[in-house]
C-alpha cells in the first residue's frame, strides 16, 4: 500500500509505484478533474501541484509523491474562488473546458511567483498548456484580471 | 444536413402544453404530425419528473424548479448555455436557476440530435422561443383565473406571475397544476428583438464554473460501479486484420484481466484490434505495450501522401469530374482565352485532435446496452449500435456527457460500438480510452484535397471561373457511392457570385483511398474556402482591382455590402498602403457569413508575423455575442494551426504523426491578436460553431501575397520560411 496526501487528505492506495500520478488520482482515488491529454508531458492537461510546484502528473510517478503534498484542481480552493478561477469565469475562458484544470493549475503558480505578470511572463508560464479550442487570448486576459483580484485581496 | 434538419423540426407538430395536475408542467415538441395540444398521462409525467425524458424539453415542477432537457451535445460551442438563455427570455425565468440536463439519444422524441453543421441554435430557436412564450402565457392565464382578474393586468418575471394592480404574486410552481388544465393559445406574440432582456446579452456561461473546479463530467470522467478500463492495440494501417496475437506478457501485467480480439465498425467498414482490459487505464496501457500482434495487411493499398497528391494532380489534368453546378459556358470562355489563370491549390489531411481523446463507456446487459460518452450524435449511435449488435433501438441507451472537443470526430459511432463489443465480451461495464497515439494515428481525418482553379479576366471583369475538386467524399463512409458529385464541392463559396459571374462551374473529380475520412470543423468549407478565396484574390490582382473592391463589385447583396463596409472600417483597409501586408477573405457556411482581414509584417531575421486579425460576423439573430466572439477567436487559432502547422501524412499505409510532439498545436506564444465584430440584424439565425474558421487561411495567405508577392497555394506552410 502507498500513502498519498492529496488535497490535504490521506489516501491508502494499492498501486504500482511506477504508475503515473495522473492515473492514480483519476482511476484509484477517483478525482477526475485532472485530465489525460497526451501522456508525454506535451499538453499540460494533467498539471497538478506537488508541494506547490506545477508538475505534469502524466509523467510523475506515484513513488515521487509519497510524503509530499499533492494538490489537484479540486483542492485549489474551497469554493471555486482562487483568483484564477474567479477570473476564468469572469472572462468566460472555457469553451470545451477540458484543458482548463491544467491551465488554471499552471496559472496559479505563475500568480504566486509574479504578482503582476506581463504578457511575456504569461506566455512563458503558460506555453506548456495546449488549448485546442484556442482560448489563449482570454487566458491572457484572465491572468491579468486574476492578478488584479489577488491584489485586491481575493483568497 | 442542417437545412433538412430544420425542415424536420418544422414538420413536427408543435406541442402546446402537456402536463398533469398536481405534479408538473411538461413542455416540448412531439414528433407527431398532429399539432393539437397533448396532455401527458400520470405515468409519463411522473417519469418526466424523475428525470426520464419524454418529449419534454422543459419541465416546471410544483416547487417552481425549471429543468431544461438539452437535446444537443456541449463540446465547447456553448449550446448548453445558449439554449437556457433562449428559454429564460420568453419563459421569464432566472437563467442561472434553470437545471440543465442532457437528453438521451432518441430521434423519435428530439429529431436529429447530431450536434454538427452548426445547427443547434438555428435549428431550434424559433420553436424554443414559441414554446417558452406559450408556457409563460398559460402560467399567466392560470394566475389570472385564480385571482379572477384579466390576464392583461398580469405579467411574468423571474419565475413568478404578478398582478400589477393588486400586487399579488405566485411562483410558477404554484400555478403548474392549474396551467396544465388549460388549453394553450395558438399564436403567442414573441418579444421584439429590441425588448430582449436576456437574449443578445453577453452573459456568463452556465458551464464555466463547472469547468474551472474539475466538476464537469466529460466522457473520460464518468464512473460506474464495477467499471473496468480498456485500451485497444490498433492496426497502424487502419484497414488490416488481426492474423495472430500473443497475450502472454500482457496478461502478466498486474491489473490486466483479459486480452481478446475486437472488431469495431467504422460506418460501412470493420476495423480489427486487440483489446486489453484491466483495473486501471494505466494497467491496460502497460498491457497493450507488452502485447505482440501480427497483422494481415493484404487486400488494400498501402498508400503514401506523395502518391495521393500526385494522383489528384494527374486526375485534375485529365478529368472533368462530376458537375455539381454549371452556369453559362466557362469551358468555352477558358478555351478561347490566351491569358487564363490555371492553378492548383492543395490542402492536407488533418486530425481533429480533441483535447479529450476519443473514449466511451458501455455496459452490455443481456438484451440491452447502455452507453455514456462524449458523443455528438447520440441518435446515430443508437441507430448504428442497434443494427451492428442486433438490438432494438430502444435497447441501446445513449447518455451524453460534456465533450472535451468534438470538431466532427465525435459524431462517429465507431468508438461507442467498440466499447459495447468489449463490454459484451467481459460482461461488465467498461471504459475504453483511446491513447493520444490512437487518436492521432487512427483517424478518421479531414480529407486532403487538390483544387484546380481556372479563370479568365477581360477588361478588368471576370469572364469565367471553373473549379474542380479532387478529394475523398466523406459521405462514402456512411453510404455507398451513388455516383453523384460531392454535394459540398462549393461549400463556403458565396452564393451571390452565382448572380454576378455569368460563366461559372464547380465539379467533383472522384478520388478514393483506403483512408477513413470525416467531417472536420466547417467541413469542406475549411479547405474550399482556402482555394476559392485565394483564387479570387488572384483574379482581383489580374483584374488590377483592390481585392475587397472586387468582392464588393460582384457581391450584390445588402448584407454582404454591409459586411464589407464593416471589414473596411474596423481594419483601416482603405487607408492602408499597397504591399503593407493586408489580406481579406469572406466565406459563408451553415447560414453565417464571416469576413477576415489579416495584417502581416516581416519579422526581423526572416519569416512572417501576424500583427492582427479582424473578423466581421453576420450570423443574423443571435443569442450570446460573447460566445460568438469566443467561437471566432478559437476558430482563428484552429485555423492558424490548420494553415501553418497541421498535416497528417501517410507512408506505406501508416500515419506518421503520433502525438503533440510531432502534430504540434498552436500555443499561447503563437497566437495573433483577434478582434471580432458582430453585425446586428434580425435575419434568421445562422450557425456559429464553425463559420468563423474557413476565411482565416486565405486572408492570411492573401496578406502574405500583398506583403511579399509570394502566392501560397499549398497548406500547411511554415510562417518562418516565407
């Protein structure tokens, strides 16, 4: 048995230590907000936080997460009110929505690292996340808005 | 598909009201030819309240809760929200309190549920408005009767009926029992566009919050008790058979339980593979890697991309093809000209590459199968799976989830059929996930097409245009070749040209390969648009005319003239200098006309930079301008990938691209700034999921010609290599 801490909760799972976290989170723990897109760290749909840093869960082994804090989109905020989530909704960013768990998890790290990201900062931080619907222009807009909300004291 | 669907709906009787005293009011359309009011019996009404759809589209419970049964799929285009926004207006309810549920597949109840052809809003809005307004009027009448006051003194707002003089009010739930007993008025007056409070407003999407906290259930997220997971080893040559397989190593992978041959139907063809079933997707994937399969790839051609396009060009040299439309005598004019334009445009095979890879759940239970998945056409699946598996249609229950992109790929019933076959074999519910590599290498694809475009310009005027297309016909995958030309040969081309260009023809030069093809966002308009609108740019230059002025001259249509006015105004077209890098294109498909202006410049160190894209949309009556803008912004990004990156290539019958590392997607670093303008008018609604896409590529290449003098006739091309 392997113990994982996901969204501040302990899970005992019976999994191959080499299984990517993505599948342990989705198929064993049952949190499906984290998405499978490519399996080879190309698209970012599976982005989660490992001790607060954005990682691609499709290429991160379960063994690497033992004793660490894993955060998925479901654990990013209690009421869908992280500044990035608020801004995403305000700017009507999602279309199909499949990639946005990963997009928001990437954006959350950027917003923590840079309180006032420039377009260049946003491009650099978000270039690993693909959106097939092409919502990039709104992602940029939403991150600027999230920075503003963060400054104004949203959670 | 779309026009026919519209007709289907209008032929259906319009159900005024149906309900049952004391429980709920059900509103909807019956597929009956009768146009009389129908009252549901108690069992039907109870079933409706319990969430089993009848013909109802809207259900109002006694507690006032309004439930919308959405008959179409939500794949990003926004209809989950937009249908609710339509009914909220005339029903006078709070858009954000309407409970939205996806309908199950049932063509008899809902008509076509194919979420394709950008057809959902334009195909249903008139009935939805009428249905909602009728319901509101009946609720008002019920309240007026109860209060013994004239209905004219009452009005509805936010799910309540109010009596103005007395200040009395009642919520809809209190009125449904009385309302269900009333006869609905035949012709309720609908609001004028100017009086809309909800429709035409850029309101926040209902599905957005579900998509920012992981709550939205896509097909791949659906879970059932006892669910097994499967992947399939698929033939890299698509059409071959399984000769033999060795499952020894696969079955040793912890979690893998079964390995067996599976045959999936792809419309009229069968596809063979080997399924690996396990207790997690990962274990199944590991089992697949350990599997050894020997394929029998005899009996079909192992084609290569170079061969495909060489053959298309050869055909276009010699064959006149099957005429779709001929007016005047283009052949005579062209034969008599010593100075004709005669060029070939080429567009590649492309993958849909939805972010959510193809996947489906099926649970086969003796005499029935229940399916859950990201599907665009639940009724097609019901029909196809029932025929393939020998079940009655009502024994194939198809449930829609959210779709992580569709773009036409998820209109195919192949993967639900495959899941049903696997579930039947293992006797348990199973989720079959296609790996990204399966998604990239297995198709079906947008067909690669070559276009021969000929034209004659005399004294600055168009004397003749002749278009021939050689490419696979998607229809041939669904039904036998009927010897007719591809009906989409002229899709995207603006119809008013038929009135102004005397000698004009379109023909389809039949071309076949073993490669499966299918609809891809905006379908043939996505490639036709590039060829035809680029060629018109060539014609304009040959005629010595401004490309937009030429279009203005030949498009004698009030709406198109206004569209061109707007394109010029927002982009500064008229004040631009020659060779500054401006390009224009206009296409029409699925009822909407869209014009793009692209501005490009030379990058220092070489290559082309896209400075700005202006898009003007005329889609007639619309629901939510922000969703339209989002669809167009996204279409520009998808169009950018389609024009400058994407090409599925074949070598010895196998697809050469596997994943996002060799079928690269535009990223946030690659996108141009896009500005969208919508023309306001009250014309019949057009579609908006697709029409924003086709004009981008030709506007871009026309801009590159303006800047550099280089005419790009083959997609994709590398912006950095121009």
